[in-house]
């Protein structure tokens, strides 16, 4: 996980993404990658980033042919997990799930505004 976070941080810093968007993007990537690790048995995980038209687009792809789609849930206050997609929804301007274009799997994506300043 730390390798993915470091790579995302370096890319965002190179693009000049604002510190707040950088923090939000790292949170989103962490939650989406954690979901793949926790809820699938996929041998494949791919993280992609793009920026354009004022938006930062993040994608995490797995190779699981799942019958259920990732969806936010409402955990009990004492539960230690189950808030990941709620966090993704809170910091993203939009997010969703689509089928992977090649073979089994799915892509969970999120978009954030990409105000440019330096990422710290």
C-alpha cells in the first residue's frame, strides 16, 4: 500500500495538484486499494490517474468477476470498518463502478477537482 501511495503522491506533486486535493486523492486511493485487498481474491490490482478539464480522475482495477458491486454501507458506530466508500463519496465530486474493458474485473473510479498548487 505504501508503494502505491508514494507513487500517487509523486505523480500528483509533479502535476502541481493542490495539497488538499493531494490529501483527498491519497485517501481515496488508500480506501479503494484496501477494498480490493480486503474484499477480493484478485491477483491483479492497477491504479491509474489522469488530470484534465479541472478534474483529477482516479481508477483502481481488479480482476474479480463479482456478482455484487461495491456500495457504501452504514456501519454501526462501534464497528471498526465499513466507512471506506462513505469517505470516498465525501471527498470526491463523483465516483462509480464499471466493468473492466478486457476480461473479468471492475474499475472503481473517483473524480476530484484538480486545483493546481504545490502538493506538500
